[in-house]
């Protein structure tokens, strides 16, 4: 069922205001149409003057109503998590409003005329359908609300085939209001109903993602999933219904919305990476700089879409201003992290020069000053000058973010955003002052832009066209205090050797010769044995999921380059395996046959269940740039190693 439409929650109040504004916009549009018709029909100058005055008054009212609707689309604070106080707000989509539809008389008449049956025999089913549609106008902000919309959407395809003939009209009018302009669209075509439902399904996913707790790992994972699913639903809408008359469902607007949702998913991924704290280590700081630059880059694409005609005329100014703030903020964070990495860390004998040199070279298209990466790492004064240049770039970006924040009246209402921007600005200023010397008068060096690492398939020696691989599969391991029953070898990716066929890992699907390409959310294609073991050790007693691939037959053997390592032992894992309890079996549920209604004629033998899994749910995890190598962070904010 849907939510109580009379419930006085912040979200329901906004939807009620939206419905009221839509009705007022319709009234003013009708008055404007009448005034324009009278202006064209009359030749009396006095009447024309009065009509022109009335027309200007109506246009002014329409402008005011449009601004109020823009204000509703900018009211993001009521959708945020109520316990949240330290995260930049996300942008949700508002639900499209619709008028009530009475299916009763048209359906009864059609059943009698077309199927030669008494339509009154199906009054209960028709009433259920109308109740279902009414509930879809106020869906709950949860998976139950998504399931409700999906249920009605699945019914529409069957209703269309039973009642809506291509050669005739049913006399049923569907009216939906544009989410951005409030303009009504009224058609007898059921495709408008289906497209609007998909839009609301995507909008509801955005509200679910916005509501998630961004201070917990689980909350951020749920937010990422929700924004990805929202993007998938809107992508399906754009590809399936290509000629929708409502502007909020036009291809250009939907493309912009998809970019916005994916950018917010990328931002949540950054927050998830930084949640446990950021270690003040050179490689960790470089990775965080690249993650920050990635978020800024995705919002740059969003902003470019927003300022294109005619999207810029309908997108709320709050949205484009928020995109500008996030571009400047996250780009500044990227420069800040690079400055910290260069100024707080000097190359020591115990450091891995090759890794630091590779990480630094991937930051720039061209090294500053034309020097080699390793020379820069070894030159303390050069590092200092370039680090300070990055701080200056960061300060300029923070000031630009604050300026954009102050220019938008809706952004000025978000106190938490202003506090985050000011804190970031003050922190960077303090770090620059800390590294300034009294004998320095000018600094002429400009910090170069930070570039993003492109997606990679893995080491060329392993992942090349010469080898054929299976699709990645997930295997559950329980490394905490147990012997795994295999050895690891390799310098990226690591390979499974000497697998005991009786151990738990083998029973869960691990095979001899498998390559580990991922541990939890971390891409392991480039990690060596010690780094993979560190990831495995960080798991708890519930176990850890790893992703593995197998080389298919016909591929040449892999080069043997590295020694064998293991977890707590010096050279190899013990072959001792714990007993694997497979006695807990889940009994199959008995199927219950339900009474078939007229809505299900001709569906015998077909699946009748409705689930969001039947939609293009859009978990784009495999195709979006979210599966990058992640830094490992401690579990405590009080760790002195945290930056």
C-alpha cells in the first residue's frame, strides 16, 4: 500500500504543495489561453488594452508559480537523513503528480462489447486496480514503495493488451504534470502512464538513496545501489519511450538526470572510501587525490549538461549551483591531498621507490618543471614548492565554492554545506601558512591539473589477448584464525596453488590455478601477495568474498615470476581444513495457487510475480567506473596514523 496522503511529514507536505501548484498553474494557463483567443478575436482597442493588461497579470502569476515550483525542487533538506550532520546533501527527484482515473465505466462497457461478458462481474477487480493506482500516487520511500510501483507497471502491459485497441480509443484520459515546469500532459495513450510510472520509480530510488545514512558503510553502499538503480530505470525510460510529450522525460533531460545520479553514486563511493579515515601515507593520499578528482570530473560533465539549451531553462538554479560547488570543492580536495603527500612525506630508504614513482607519474599529464618523477621525489625543495602550489590551487577552489554557495539563496539555507566548505578552506590555509618561510616573497610555480587513471584490464603479462578467461565468480572465504588450505603466488594478480580439495574454500567453488582479481570492494589485479593477505586479514569471523577468474583451456601457461607467500606462516598455508557443515538446508516453499482474475486471462504458465528485479534495475557495478583499487584504512578515528 502507499503512504497516507494526509500524513504531515516533510516529504508529504512538499508533494501536497506540488499538487496545489500544479492546479494553480493549470488555472492560469487556461486564463492565458482565453485572453490570447480574445485578443486575436476582438478589434475594439479598449477591450484589447484590458485583455493585454490581464494577460500580463496572468503571465506574472505563472512566473511566480514556476519559481515556487523551482523552490520545491530545491528543498533537498527534508529528504536527507535526519541523523546526518557532516555530509554534503544529495539531490533527489520529486515525484510526478497525476489526476485520478476512473476505469470502471469504460472497462465494463468494453468487457460487454468486446468479450460479451457482464462487466459488473468484475467490479471488485476493477476497484482493486483503481486502488492500486491511487496508492501509487503516494508510495512509501522504501523497497515496498518500489514494489508497489512495479506491481502497477506490470499490470499495465496486460491491461493494454486486453483493453486498449490500436484502432480505437477507450475514452480514458491520463493526466500527468511535468516535474520541473508543472505543465500538464493529457493523453489517452497508456504509454504516458507507463513512462510516468518509470520516472516516479527512478525518482523514488533517488529519495531512498538520499535518505541513507552516509555515516555508515552499509548506508553508503545502499545509497550507491539506489542511485545506480535510479540511473538504470531512467536509462530504460529514455530508450523505451522515445517520444514522451512531457519535457521532464525528454531524452536530453533524462540524459542529464542519469549523469547527475551517477555523479552522486561516485560521490558516495568517495565518502565510503574516506569513511574509516584517511591514513597520512604517500600512496594513500595520492589515491584519495585521484578519487576526489574523479568526483569533480563527473560533476563537471553534469554541469555541462545542465547549461545546455533548453535544459538550462528548466533545471532549478539550485541544481546547477550545487554542481558548481561540488566541482570546486572536490577538485580542491584533490590538490590538497597531493600537497600533503609532497610536503609531509620525504622519500626514505624503507619506501618502495617504484610504487611512489608510478603513483606520482599517474597524477600529471606532464611532470611540473619537466623533471622526472623519481628526481622530484628525491628533491626536498622541489617537492616543497610544488606542494605549496597545490595548496594555492586548493585555496582558490575553496574560495570559488564558497562564492557559488553564497550566490544561490537556496544553497545559503544549507548550514551544513557552508560549514564543510569553510572548514576545508581554513584547513588548507593553515597548512599553507605552516609551510611558508619568512624569507620567501614570491612563488611563481603553478600547480598542474590532476589527471585521472583510466580503467585497466590488469597486468599485460597476464590479461592479454593470448589468454582466455572465465567470467569473474565470487567465493566466500573464512580466513580469521583458520587455515585456508591453499597457497598464494604472484606479483599481481596472485594465483591459488596447492588447493586442498576437501577444504571449505574448494567446496565454495575455488579451483586450483584461479587468479584473485578482487577482495570485497577492492580491485586486486595489480596487488601482490602481501597486499592481498592484508585485505584478507582485515575480514571478521563472518568471512570475506573474493572474486576469482580461471584460465580457459587452450591458453598458454603463465610465467612464473614470484615466490609463494601466506598469511600468518612464513612460506605456505597449512593443508589442515575445518569440517564444512552442509547440513542446514532450506526447505523449498510450497507453491500456492491463487484465484485468477480477469487481469490475468491468458497468462497461464507465465510468471505472475512482480519484483524490481524484472526491471532494468541498473546496478551498473560492472560497467561504471566504481571498481577501482581502494586504499586500506584503519577502523578507528583515534589512530595517530590517520590524517
